[in-house]
């Protein structure tokens, strides 16, 4: 350990406080999330799933005249969903279940891996305050979610423009007034699942447990509960306000074909109105993140 | 290598009755200690004694069940205290997929300090050449050195280092100790924990001895070792023992290793020798004997001290 640099006299250090400190945490967290292969894998998987199920399979079904997955949907309607002006109604179709599950894994990994690696401990001995550090993680995670949805939008626009051109259809771009609520709704759905992942991650402190429990809940338990809601009186009061119901209803309200229609996307529902589901999703985001932040603030990092 | 601690009066860390319980188990029990500016304070104790838990409380990572602590005049975890403290607690914790250098860049960003300090820190722990390799590819010793580099980021006034030489090879250990002494020489305060007595004896100005969660003693290495004494071997042993007790008092004499340890200043050796000879004792050996910190430590922890003093005179 050769000493190559002289020691300065001890001096008072000037460090950012308040919003400056939070921004410093966001920059730190962005540096490590950006370089994390897991983030790229999750984003890539979601974008590939979205492209495959929203465009590739349906286009193959259209060109082979077999209808939507063999259910016999009119091929004209099938083509209409593949064109650029349909983006506002198809954008959120995969998010309630599949995209949401990916976002939940992302949130769970981002929050919980630091416990196993010991990086939360290291970060908290460097960062001015637990909430500053955790807030940085949340904001950086939000930026990643936004970036993934922007990439999804770009891919959707590209794929639909390509299909329109190939099928000699007029390029009719979606109305911004329709697109904005759709992207906003997609963000709310994604944020809810990512926040749920963060909360489970903070509570379990274990990436494997957090991801496993989160997936069982979002993919299995909620669906089973909605399934038995018809059998038990009053059960629907509970199942109607579950995060998955709110996410599915949001997508349904934005025009995605509901699964009850027989050929809609799994997880898309029409239980709640658009306004109700947006409000409920926002409440979930706030509650999940507050609970996670309170746990982070109080917990012993042993 | 112990340096004079005269003049180091400003307290950097003060704890008062610090206690941490996990259920029925008391990990840290009523620990009150003081670390002064510019000193290397060694927190000495066997594995599981409560050293790491105490350090965690000082860093604001763990809440005390009872008692208080002040670090750099603030409560632990206070932003101002955190900004002026560098720490390595219970092994290095870094992102495995990032390079050592990028890990330090992340930590520098969290601090809000300039990223240029990253390269200085890497050089100080001799990791500059491997700075661009992934953390997961590092050896145990390299990971440990990166942990110390992270603690050095931002040039903090106080360094809290939990077993800083863990996993290092002998040369790495010597370098690490040199670095620690050098930092203290430049006005930094170092609070380190160790289960290695030799290490603490070599580099620490003052020591706190902890076992089973309780602070058993606090003082300079010399104070803890106690005064030097005399070792006498002579025949008949019982007469030698009686004479020694007459000179040094009953409490100042112990039988050990076929001889007698007498708690007397070396200057009184001629007096003791005269008494022994005039009582008819054949003196085979009489020499100064100094306890090592290890002896003092063993005596404090289970009363089996002194035994090693003849092999490890310090």
C-alpha cells in the first residue's frame, strides 16, 4: 500500500443537503442501475414480450388469415389493432399482468439486493440520511421505469408503422389526446407493481423471496381470489380493490380488450372505471412507498 | 509504534451506557468509552464480543436499546457526522457487477463529493491497477482494501474500521497498519476493532477491551498491561515465595512457570535479591518481566493471564 498522495490537513467538508443530497443519491443510483445487467435483461424481456404478443403473433395470424390465436376474430379488426392509431388502446394491454410482473421483479431486486450484498450498509455510511438514500433509489427506479415505457412506445410506433407500410395502409398517427392518458395509465400500472416490488423487497430483504412471493401474488393469488369472488358473498368488495384489479381495469378502461371477452389480454379487466382505477393505483403507489420508506428508516441494518 | 497521546483531549466519540439487546441476548451491555481526536483507538475483543454491534450503533446503522452515543459532536447517523466519518463495517459491501472504481464512484456520488477522490483512494490502498476489474473477481484481501478505500473517500476526520486487516496477507496487513498510523499522524482519528492483540498493541494509542458485550477496561496499552515486574526463580521455592511476599505484599506475588512473579519496580530488584540471599534462597534467575497485552487481556477475560508472559515479553 504505497502512499502516493500526501494528506491534506483535516478540513471541514462541504456536502450537499436537502434537494442537492437527494439529487446526488439519484445520480449514484443511476450509475449502478445503468450498469446492472439484471435491469437490461428485465427491460429487454418486457420489450420482447410486448413486441411478440402485441404485434408479431397478431400479424402472423392476420397474414395467415387464421384470426387471433385461432379464435376467429375478424381479420380486419386484427389489422386495425396493429396500426399506429391503435397504440393508445393496445399500449397498456400487456402491462397489468406481464409488464407488471417484470416491473415488480425490477422493484424487488433494486430494493432487496442491497441487503444481501451489504451495499445498503455501505451506502448509509456515506449518504446523509436513510430517506435521502432510499429516495434516490426510488427516483432512479422511476426513471428506469419511464425509460422502459418510452422504449416500449418507440417500439410500438416502429412496429405498427412497419405493418401499416407493409399492408399499404395509410399512416394515421395516434392522437396525442388519446396517447397521453394511455402512456400515463401505463406508467401508473408500472409504478404500482414496481412499488409493490420495492415494498416486498424491503420487507423480505431477500431478492429470491421478494421476487418469488411477488410473482405468486400477482400471477396466481389475485386471479384465484377473483375466481372465488363469485362463490363467496362480499368477496368481490375485496377483489375489486386489489392492485391487479385496479391495473387490469386501468388497461380495460384505456381500450385494451378484456380477458373476459375471450380473446383479450390476460389480466385486462373492466371491473372499475378509468378514474376509479387511476385513483386506486395512485393510492397503492403512495401507500407501498410510504410503508417501504418507513421500514427503511426504522430498521436496524445488522 | 505507540505514540504519545498527551494533548489529545478533544473527544471525537463518546458513548454512555450503550446497550443493544436482541430478544433475550444482550449483544452490547452498558458500554461507555471515549475516543479522542488524533488517536488510534483499538476496540479489542474475541469474535462475537459485541465490537461490530457497537460500531454499527456509532454509525447509526443500529439503534441502541439504551444509552447514548455522540460522534463528532452529533448523534450517530446525523448527516454532519456521516459526512465526516468513513467506515468499513463487517466486511466490504459492494455491487458485485461493478468495477472497484465504479463502486467507489457510486459511493462518492452518494456522498456528494467529487469523483476525483476515487483515484486517490484506490492508490492509497494499492488497488489502482485493478480498479477497472469487477468487484466479484477480487480476492478477499482486495475486497477488504476496497472497503478501506471507500472509507477513505471524501477524506473523513474519523475512520471507523471493523477488523481492517481481515483477509489480508502479511504484507497487506503491514501496509494497512502503516496506512492507519499515517492517517492518525495527519490528524485523523481512527477507531478500529480487532481480535488480533499484536495488531492492537502495535498501532493503537488506547484500547477498549470488550468481552461478552461488556467493556472490561479502557486505557493506553501500557496502562492495560500494567506495570512491569520481576521474575524470580530460586530454591527453595516456598522460602522465595515468603520473602517475595514480605517485600512486595501478599497481593503482589504469583507463582508461575516454576518461579515467582513479583509486582515490584525493576529498581527494587537489588533489594529483593538481598532479602532472598539473606534468607538462604539460592537464586537461579532474577529478571524484569513485562506483561504483554495478551496476558492482560486473558487475565481480564477469564483470569488465565500471565502464563504467556515468559514466551512473549514485549
